[in-house]
């Protein structure tokens, strides 16, 4: 069976490394991006099965990037991942499939990935 591909978009290097390592150990093919620069082109090229998107990035707002992704790839599952739960109430965040508060315990994130890939 072909590996499912996950795109992690986060401006924090240690987060990208943690997610890539843990999700890679779970058998996913993980690609990372540190910001929204060229994000739609990257999605076009890599064709990920799921996008894990940080909200607060230097120079980028993940909620705006989510809108961009939705406008072009409306079927692509997006999981918002933020250190803050305050964005859960933002109307823009409802366009995401799931919202996960960042943690070093990735069990909730992994569960949401499994859920979106099951559809």
C-alpha cells in the first residue's frame, strides 16, 4: 500500500522535526514547509493526503492560508494546529477539518489524522 503523505506547515523547526519523526515512525511520508511561501505550488507538486497547518507563523496567518487552500483544494483535509485554543472560536477556523492544540504528546493529532484519512 502506498504511504499516505502529510504536509506539515509550521515556522518552528523543532515542531517540524518532531512531527516528521513521529509521523514517519507511524509509516507516513512527511514533507515540511516553514511558512506559507509557495504553499499552493507545494501542494500541487507533492499532492499530500493531509495538511497540518500552524496558525501563528512569522509573516503568515494560518487561517488566511487555510482559506487559500480551501479555495483551490476544497477536498484536501486540513488540521489546524496551534499553541493557542483561542482560535477555535474564530469563524475562519471552521473551514478546517479539525483543530488540535499543540502538545509534545501527539496522540490527539495522530487520532485526527487517522480520522480524516478514513473518509
